[in-house]
C-alpha cells in the first residue's frame, strides 16, 4: 500500500492539498449563505462522520506515530497539552455551534460572544489544522494523507460553525462570510509554511508536533463535533460516527 505513494510530495502537490483545506471551509460559507436550511438539516450526518474520522484518526494514526517517534511519555504529554490548549482557546471563546441551532425563539440558545474572540479562537485552530498536514507529509505520505482527509472532512462543518458563531455575535451575513473566508485562507498558508519549515527537522520534534496535532484532532472530534452530532439525536448519526471510525481503522489495517 505504501509503495504506491510518492516518497515526498512535490511543492505543487502540497499547494494543491493546501487549496483543498481552504476549499472545504469556503464550501461551508457558501452553504450557509445559499442553503442555510439544508446545511443545518443535513449538517448532523457530516458532523458525526467527521467526528468518527477525527477521534479514531487522532488515536490510531497521529498519537500512535508520535509514540514511535518521540516515546510514549513525551507523545502522550504533548497530546494532553494540546487538548487542554484547545479547550482554553475554544471553550470560553467560541460558542458551541457547529450548525446554526436555533432556540425556540429562533435565535441562538447560547453564545453572545465578541466577533474578534471567535476569530482569534478559530484562527489558532486553523493554524493547527494546517500544521497537521505539513507535519504529516514530513513524517510519511500516509500520515500526510490521513491529516489531509481529517482536515478537509471537518472544514465544511467548521465553516458552518464560524458563520454560526459570527451570526450569534450579531455580525451581518456579508461580514460573517468575509471574515470566514479570511479564516479559510489561514489553513492553506499554514500547510505550505509548515511543510517548508519542517524539512530536516529531527524525529523527536516531528513526534511532538504529531502529538500536538493529534491532541487537537481528538479535542475537535470528541468535544466539538461529537456532542453536536449527538444533539441531533438520530440513529443515522450513530451510524455515520461509527462509519468514520471504521474508515480510519480500515486505513490502519490496510497500511
Ligand atoms: Zn479545524
């Protein structure tokens, strides 16, 4: 399976992967501007599927490789640090909205947060997303591809979440779209920058970076996406979550 993949992707390939990570989030913006009702109604399935991909991918691909590269103690410590950092960055800053979930009054049940704080939390998150792809391809193509799939899969709900959070802070539709579009550009830039800067970095540093991004995926999957998918309460969402986990297990088994 590994033999079919190129050893190190060319700069052009990395630029293309980077564009994909930005495109996913822009698709979320577009859906919320054009088809908000549809996006909210069917967002649950995608969110549950992405949650399965992220939780399983973080544990069996990222943390697993990080342990190989920098030892179990360091790898698990960095995973925890990253999980906690994202909690602090997101839990008290970004409202928990990965879809525009209206209350009985037709407005957001939670979250009247300042726009700049939303943007700050999501901006940091976007850098980590990009770093995961750059670090992944610096380790080996398979980890790079897993990172790319994990990032693209949750970028669409992230675009919807960003729009929702900005709406909830009282930002107009047009300004929310412009702000989220700028946020969408951060990840592709971080993909390219991290890929260029990580050339020749030692295995222990790469292991720590993989653990950091693994902890971030674990947090986003388990704390952001999974409760959101469960909140819709449909049996189909459980199926989509397990399908996401199964996809990552399949990649591991076929590796
Ligand atoms: Zn993300």
